[in-house]
């Protein structure tokens, strides 16, 4: 299910006919966030897998303030897309440092440049995350379940 994309040294997980890029220059969390180490912590964003499931993100709202300690399953905001309103959770226990303020005015960058300018926030944590290869393997273990969920949503709509 995973193949290499020679153009950008990313792995690709095929979601049916749709490719989800998994860049090799960052790590990944089970809640489909990427984390990239930088000065003072990690930059966090949504993976191509999660953006593809959400489809077009058009609204983003944070329910906590910058410099707030957070827990793994604590809701920190919401994203609204053409599919649904979804809660956002941090990738691990830690401290949310600051938000990408550009996204509050126009979150569509999440759709078009999710691994670049569409990052969500900066985060401080001691947690360990999955390598790109481990994340692709994890996606493979969840893909059948994800397809059943998608088909259920289509049948409900």
C-alpha cells in the first residue's frame, strides 16, 4: 500500500485511488498529526490522510489559549469541513505554545499546503512519535476500518 514519491522523498499511502503523502522529514502521531522538531519544540499539522478524510477545511477555532498545558485526549479546538465538524486534540501531553494565526483568517491553506504553511501550532512535549515508515504501517492497519466508516457516512447521507 505504501510507495515512494521520488519528487519529494515522501512515502505515499494509497487511500483507494487517492494518494496521501507522508514526508520523511517529520514524525507522526496516531491521531493523524505530523510533528516536526524545531527551535523550542515541535510544529504540528494535519497529515494528508486526515485532510483527505475531512475534505475541504473551511473553518478553524481554538478553544484554549497559547502557552496552555494540554493532555492527549483533551479537546483544543475544532475544524469544520465539507464533511463534518471535528474536534482537534494534541498529538501528546505537552504545552501548546502558539497558533498559526494565518489560519484563523483563512484555514484553506490546510487543504493546499498542509505540510508547509498550513501548520496548526507549535508544541512542547517529551513524547516520542512514529517514524514515517511506522505511520504508513499504522495507516495500513486502520485502512479497512476507515473505509467502513466512510461507507457508513455515505450511506447515512
